[in-house]
C-alpha cells in the first residue's frame, strides 16, 4: 500500500527529540552508562498524598466509568479554589476544562480558533508543540517571535509582526531558556494581545518549580487578561506526575468553551480516579505558599541547580542560575548538534538548542532531574572533554 501523508504532516519539521530518544536507546543497548540530562521528566517521586489517593480511588469501581469532556465538577472546583489561593484569581467552573496533560490542550486549542492561513505568533526558541502540534497541524502559519539573550529571552513586542495573527503563545517560566518574567511584562503582553485582537495562550506549567524566593505569576492576574487569555497548567511538574497525564486550561470563557468543544469530539474525558487524585493534590495548598513536600522538592532541585551551574561555569561555560524550572540554558560556543553529539559520546545526553527553533542554535538545554552524584559524574565527563 502506497499512501502519502497529508500535506500538514509533510510540513512538520523533523522531531529532533524523537531522534535523541533513539540515540539514547542505542547507547543504552550498547551498554553505555548514560546520564540523561536531556528530558524534562522529574526523577523525584509523587508526594505520598498522591500515591495513597491513587490506590484508594483506583480501587473504587465507580471511578472507571466515562468522565465529562470538560472534567468532573469536583476537579473543576478544586482548580478554581487553587487559583484563588495561589494567584488570587476568581474563576467559575465553566472557565475550567480538564486536559490530558497541558500539551494536549495546547495542541488542541488552535483547532477551535485557527483557520487555514492564519498566522500564529510563536516564541523561538520554544517548546515545539506551539509551532508544530498546534499551528502547523491546524494549517496555520507559525510566525517566530525571537527570544534573544540581550532581551532576557523575552519577545520584543515592538518588533513582532502581528498582521493577520489570530493567536500568540507565551511560556514563563520558560522552556527551554528558564527565563522568568514579572507582572509588568505580562501587562505588556496582555495589552499587545488586546490591541491586536490576538488570542493569548499562556503556558504556565512550571510556575511551582521555583527558587530564590521567586514566585511565578499567572497571566490571569493582569487586568484585561480574562478577555483574551487562556492559561495552561498541569500536575506533571508540580506533583511529579508526568506519566499520569492530567492538566487543565482556565481563563476567558469563550476560549475555554472552544477548547471544550474540540475535546468533546476527540476524547471522552480524563480517568475519574486521576481527577480525584488531582483534587487531593491541589487541596494540599492551604495558601499561596507551596505545601511542605513541594518546598522540600524545590530545595533538592535548587541544590542540584547550584552544583550544575557552578561546575559548568568552572569548566568554562558561564551560565545563569535559573529562578525556576529545572533547566539550564547554556551557550555552547558553537553548533548545538555537535556539542550534544560530543557529550553523548561520553555518555551524557543533553538537548541541542536548535531543536527548539532557529534562535536556539548555539545553546544547549541541560536538565538537573538527576541525583547530585549523577550530575557530578556528568560534569566530570564534560570537564574531561574540555581540558
């Protein structure tokens, strides 16, 4: 059978991360002691409240029936309560939709609003789903907003080509650069979106992974955001539940309704038991401050961050200590693919920056989702390469 892919599939660039995963598997199969500092998958376990609730709720036969496309009422109520405690933002339940992880919602939101030929403003470098899974697969045209080091890895809205743009994606704390922003920048973003009639899709998946007293804001804290913005979040990073695939989108009612309409046609809701776990997990927040288990996790990650950054600087790759996420964005002083290949040959996997877009070239994303002793070993291998 000789069947061609659809044109929209042909327009997708090669998915570099799939190739990296293939190379990692090959190295492991060959017996290489590989230290993976490439994937943003926390190695710390979910908190006890998550594991205990999961056991309890999966044992209940009633929790194995279909859910609602928009999510169970108690889950949506838990999200509204969390937003009120964490960000001081008031939401109604019809401003919340449950997601199979935030990536799914980000990929599907364009289906509700982007027509063929519409421009979509996407950061560069950025998580590839904005340009690929969302824009290209909806026959939209991705228009890059460069994130340059001289601008703190934030877009310069004065230079953004907003003509014909239907939608704009932003993500802070940022993947891959780990850049953070304040409310003044978010106000600038909301004003830009409203002035240009853009739908503002704000990916806030890393808001709870922060250090040095930094607290990430929500776009919905900004006046006017409820008229133009939808914010995506998940339990993946906050509660170390990447494989459980549960998240949510909140914000402008019309935008949430559009995403819900799409989801009603393509999935039958999240597992009920997973949503009940999420209710308990979100309920662990008693105020805007993180619960104890998250404070401990962030302390562990901060110690790893300090070890990685201090050692990289000592080796000759100066980089900043990020205030959030578990990524370090390193100027690798040349081809990012060559840098990654060189490290892979000594059993250290990192992600070449070009995989996140044209403006990611010359950088590498290095994660600290490994124990300190493995990070130290990886750094020693890198040091030996650059003696």
